[in-house]
């Protein structure tokens, strides 16, 4: 079953088949979305209506996370939930612009010159741009609008833009007038710089990875204070054991840190995992705020042990279970002082 439409991005030429290893599923290979499986469905509309995300959002997420991979990922309601949780789906026009910028930067195609063409001759190229920006492929004027915004901000330079209701093109049958536009653009030096900045520091992420000992009696009260402080500064705290997931925990930790803007590491209990996560985050260039329960700092909690000397010398916020309000407010002050974009929300 070749040359089908991709149910998510809408591109033609999708290779669909049923294979023995997944009898309950149909498998597809799409140039934009990569390899995916779905439960067999009779009607596209009904299938999409059962999923909690729109087709073009799924297409964008697949483009970003699945394209070029060998394995077939199952797209179902669980997949959509994970996609939402991953924090990658853009919510505003400017976030869509930045997605487009990053995806143009990383796609290594077209020798730096990109053409958005809306006519019947080059649909697949325009659909790819639509996936890059989480746009609907049948509403390319939205994509065109994002390109105009990127041009306004100076991140791309549009050199040729014949946005019009009709478009003249030469085909083997002579000249034809088609509806559409023909927009040529390239990334500017400022655009390259911005894309690299976005890729290296996750500058616009709202996620804060919290590395800590998962223990009900020892650290749960501190988690409350940390998550309150993080939310009040306009961010969303993420602690691995608070989220259901199907991936290996280590993958979840790595992707959680990568997607975070900064990390809070609580050293209470001297957990090896927490040290590892703090170091990994630091290596990625993330700000790391250290905290620790006071009796685990001064050796009172266990056998006169202290924080490892590598981290001992770094300023940290100490807390005690009876003064969690103070801890919360110190943490807020630290975030506002050291994290770009941290500010108290109402
Ligand atoms: Zn597709």
C-alpha cells in the first residue's frame, strides 16, 4: 500500500504496510514524520477525533523527535500525553517561529536558501516547513505569516516574496496560473546565532528539573517548598518519579535535564544520582541551584558525613524541616537573582 496520504502531516507518497511483528498495527514510513504505527482505522476523521492532539501538532512533534529514526513509534493517546508532557509543543506564534528557526537551522537542506511554494507542484516541501513550525499543511498562509514575523525580527531575510492569490508557473503544458505564493528566504547571521542560543541553553523552556532523594519522610516537605517557589517564579517543576512514563528512567532523566531551563539539586542524603544529575546539567551549561537539609550539611545526620568536597565549596541554600517558609523564600530570591527570566508571578 504505497502512495497514501500521511494521516498527520498530509504528505503524499507514504509507504504503509502491515508487518508480522505488529499484527495489530499498520506501519507507515513518512518523509516528514518518520516511521510510525497506528491501530488500523476505517475513517481518518474518526481516528483523529479519538486522539487528544490535532493532526498537525502530532506531525510537528513527530518531525522534531521521530524523523530519521529506524524504529516505528506507536502513535496513540499515550503518545500524545507524552508529547504534551515533553514541553516541546509551541503555544504561541513566537514559539512557533522559534521552532521553525531551529528546524531550519538543523535540517541541512537547500544550501541555506529555502523556498516556501504554495502550488500543486511542490506540496511536499511546503508540508515539511509546516511540520517544522507545527502548522496545518492545508493552511500555509499561517506558515507564511510566521516567515514574515521571522523576517521582521531579523532572524531570516526574505529575498523574494510573491505572496498573491494567483501564481504563474511554467509546466510541460505551458504557463499555468495557480493559487499560492513563492517565498524565498535564508537565515541571517542573527538567525544562526539565535538558533544556536536556543539549542544550547534551552533559553525559553519553562521546565525546571528537580534532582533529589525520593523519600517520603526525609525530603517530601522540601519538595513542596521547592515546587511552590519554582511555580511562583513562573516555571514548572519536574521530578522524575512524579511522572508516569514508559521509557527507561535514565532516558527520562536525561531528556528531563535537556528540556529544562535550569536545575535544582537537593543534596540531602548524598545520593549518587543527584550528584550525577547536577554534574550532567552543569556540563550542558545549565544553571544549577544547590540545596541541602542542614543536618546533612554539617555531618549531624549520618556518621559525621559531609557533602562531597567538589560541591562543598559551592554556595548552597540550607533548609530545616521547621522553617520551610524561609527556605521557599530564599530559593525564590536565588532564582530571581541567577536565572534569566525568573520573576514573581501573581
Ligand atoms: Zn507525515
